[in-house]
C-alpha cells in the first residue's frame, strides 16, 4: 500500500481532490481508498474506508474538557495518534494499492503539530508522498503567489516526504490560472508583475535563490471538480512509487 497525504490551506479542495484522485487511480486499475483524518468535518464528498470520526467525537471532547473550538481541534488532532493501531488494522485488511489521506481543514493541525508528523512516520505503507493543494484563485495575485509558494515549501520541509504542488480550481477562472502558471515558469514574469513593491523585492531574492537551488516545486494545474489535469498527476504518482512501471489497465 502506497500512501499519499493530501495537505493544503483551508478550503483549497483537499477533500474533493482526494475523491477525484481516488477515482482517477481506480480508473487505471488500482485499488484505492481514502482515510479521513478531519474529526471536525461534517460533509465529505467521498465514502472513506476509514474515518477518525468513528473514534473521536469532537463535541464530546469540547464538553468533557471545557475547551474552546481551537482547543478542541488541537486535542482531537493529538488524540489521533492513540487510535493509529486501530486505523492501521482497518486499512490492512483492505489490501489497497493506494491509500489517500485527507487531512484537516486547519492545515497547521497536520503540518505543524507533532500529531501529523507522527501519522506520517507511523502509518505503515510501502512508500509515502505528500501533495500540497493550492487554490488558483488565491494564488492569482503576485504577493499571494510568492507567499503560498514559500508556505508550500515550508510544509514539504516539515513533512519530509517526496512532494508535489497542485494548483487546484483551474476551472473557476482559466485565464487567471494560466497567468499563475506563467509566473511559475518564468521568474521575469513574476518580477515584472511585482513591479516596484519595495518589500516584495527582498522576498523575490529569497524566491530566486530557492528556485535556483531546486527547492521550488512546479505547479501542476488541475480541477478537482472537472478532473482536468488528473491524468498527469496519476502518472506522476505511479512513476514515483513504481519507478516507471506501467499503470495497470
Ligand atoms: N470550481 C471548483 N470548486 C472546487 C474545486 N475543488 C474544490 N472545490 C470546491 O471548494 C470547496 C472546498 O472544497 P473541499 O474539498 O471541501 O476543500 P478542503 O480543502 O477539503 O476544505 P477544508 O477541509 O474545510 O479545509 C467546495 O465547495 C468544493 O466543491 C475545483 O477544482 N473547482
Ligand atoms: Mg476537507
């Protein structure tokens, strides 16, 4: 079982992308399932094969410990570690080719707290990678573009797995999405977009250095809604785990 952790900012499309990716992998002949690690989510666009909500009751935690909403979320995320053996048991009987792990809305619960790292290190699989999802609409100003690229790098550094960076929701405003991809490909295009915003110029130097050292991941445009771009992502994932072995038909 290969494991794919899906992370990204709140509302960027992690859950819908998990569903569309699962369907795309299924279509290529793989057996896949999704693990929901978001104890606070109400509606999921997919049927999870394992779900932390079966182990953790977010409302009971809040009441029992008298915590506010953020405290409850943090407590629930930390509690996940203690249920990992049970979750692993549920997953192992399924004999999946790929497990997709949908992570909580508040990115920092998974990316920056120990519980997320614990899950990555201790969930047993034959290989692991992570996907950072960005919303193309949010990324479509030059300053947001730079800060989200650096944020994605920070999360990838923290998670310590092979990672890819997805530009989601390209169906919403295709022209904007094309512009974001242009900025990603050409450092001069993002530089000219930033113009003479003085404080941005020093960040631009940082971005240039990170890019020069191969630390910046290219954006892969997709729509989790329409499925556009999913074939390339599926091929990339299969290549990463199987070193180019043919995708099963
Ligand atoms: N148009 C469009 N909408 C999308 C796309 N991906 C997600 N959405 C919508 O964006 C909203 C948020 O999507 P989710 O999949 O719930 O995002 P999320 O990152 O899991 O959200 P949280 O778990 O709350 O952080 C939903 O209304 C989705 O239908 C996309 O590619 N295109
Ligand atoms: Mg979600």
